[in-house]
C-alpha cells in the first residue's frame, strides 16, 4: 500500500523512516521546552506532560502506518476505490468489487467473470487473479489483451487470467455432475 504524506505518495518503508525521524525530533524539542520551563519557572510537571504529549502524537501518527502494514502483511484485498483511482475513466467512488467485475464483464467477448481476487502484495505490487468464461465467438487473445489492459490501467501489476470457452466449461460441468 502506498502511504500518503505531505509530499505525495511514498512507500510504507519511507513513511516509517519519516515518522521515526519526526518522533526523534519531537522528543528533542520536548526536552528543550521542558528544560526551559523547569529552569525558568520551576514547573517540574513540564517534563512528564511534554513526554505524554509527544507519546500521544507519535501513537496517533503511527496508527495509519501500522494499519496499512498489517493489511499488507495479511495480503488483505485493497479498497477497490484505490484501484479505481488509478484509472482516469473509473469512478472515484467505486468501493466494491462489483464495479471492477462489471468493468471486466463489459469487455467485448467476456461472457462471465468468476473467482475475482485482488490483493496488495507489496507497496508497489497489486495482484489480480480471475477466471473468465468467454462468449461464443470471442477471440481469446483479444479478450486477454483487453482485460489485461483494463487491469493495468487500474494499477494492477501482476495478473493471472484464466480463460475458458463456454463449450469446455459446459462439458466439464456435465461430466462432474455425472459422478
């Protein structure tokens, strides 16, 4: 997953390094401020209050990074709104796999889309695995190229596409039901 910071999109590793350096800087500033308050005004509570404030700020800023890292490590499906944002023609409000499934089903030659799985493999790699039943007179190469192009426009970098002819699928279904 990509982590958005004030400079735009960066990977999770860079975001983690940035937050670590920021925490170190805030810790140093807090020591300076609390030392000044203790020295000038005798406010001995300044040190624990500054420490508590810095700890709270670090926890709040680190939570999105921890959540995104857990999603990445668990290979959780990304929000398809993120996938749709890469495609200039896609709706920015797309929030479910039905919109991606519908976009693929709208490709000429696609009869049915099944077993659609999209997951984030790393901060730069989005994977998709899907099975397509072709329409009657569909050209496999054309359908494969169009679906691959559609997914790549949406930011999917690794695609595993299984194409099936309707006749073969019907034969397999009839054969498996006979047993």
